[in-house]
C-alpha cells in the first residue's frame, strides 16, 4: 500500500496501536498531537489522516464547533486531496440486536449526540473523502494509567478484578472487537480506498459473563461475584457488520476474540 498516512493522537489506545500496526506493515506513517497539527501547515503530502483525538468538552458538554476535532481537521484539509478517517461510536444507535448502518439513531448522551452531529458536518465538507467508523466495544490490554476520556471494558474489568470482585451480568450481551482486529480492519479499509460509514464489530452476541470468564481465565485469585438487582449497563446490542465484511473479506469470528482475551488474561495475570 503506497500511501502516506498521518495519525493525529499520540498517546491514546487507538492512536498508539494503529501506528505500531501500520509501521509493522512498512507503511509510510507519521503521528502528531492535535495541537501540533493545528500549527503545522505542511500536511498537503498526506493521502490519509486518521483522527484518534477528542477532548473533554466534546465528550461531556453539548455540541460546539470549537470542540469538534474532526470538523476542525475537515476544514483544514477541505482544499486538499487528503482523506479523513473519523472514529465514531455505536452509541449513536438505539441499542438492539443486529443494528445496521441505516437503522434508527437514538444517541442518549452528549458524546454520542455530538458524534452524530460531527458525522453530518464533516460529510458536508469532505463528501466522499471521509471514512466513518462506528466502533463497538474494544478489547485491549488494560492501560497502566487511567485514561483521560474513556475507560474501555477491559480497563474496567481488570481494575475490578484487582480489587477482588466482578458484577454478574447473565442476561446482558454486547458486541466486542479486539484492538488487533480493529487495526487489521482499518488497514484493509484504507487499502481498498473505502469511504462512507461502516460498523466496526464482531457482529455476534457476546454475553458479558462469557467475556469475563475469558479475561479472568488465568487469574489464580478468588473473585467475588456480586449480583445486582438492576444492571448498571444493560443496553444489550450487536452491530451488523455485513457491509464491512463484504468490503474487506477477512476472518472475524468468536474464536479469534476468545483467543485474544485469553492472551490478554495470561499477560496480565502472569
């Protein structure tokens, strides 16, 4: 793949992992912080910009143009040939089984509402030069330090496991994807010059207790299971990924996710 790629966001989970993955593929890739990007006028040589940044005000407050990093980037590259890869969220949808890209949108927090507004605004500016990824829950090796904006399911689980307890979630299922599979998907989409909106997911029901069993597999300490009358996170959902799989045709199944969870568990609890 002969493309010159810039990742905006140096320290976050996705930015770091994408950079290392693309670098391993011998791709001409660079990374920069958002503030440095704003000051840099030498960006016309990049074919692709992947924005992995956000900010606290965009996540927590009502929408404002000045807090929308994707919109700011889009305006800066409007007169270039550069394409933008925009990271969005499955939270813009109404939670249900088998959500398709054109299904009902029902964002219920400021972050998801803001992302939906941002998607529309960026598309108006860049048209076919934007690739929007609506991402489900990412499974990753837990961060050593608390994340500034988002803790992943893995971060939360391992923090609870260290304290000696987990919550029981027999009826709740969600859609998950490993960070390594996410990296591969982004690579394949870019390689095929993809644009438009794609659900990034496994596309299968993964019950929370099943996932916890995988992540906790190598833990030798006794864990206390706490039953809750009302689940603190009961929005069961899966994302339909048929459009994605038809586009890139890669292996993406439950066994791969299980093996990745076991690998993470082994490395964490060793």
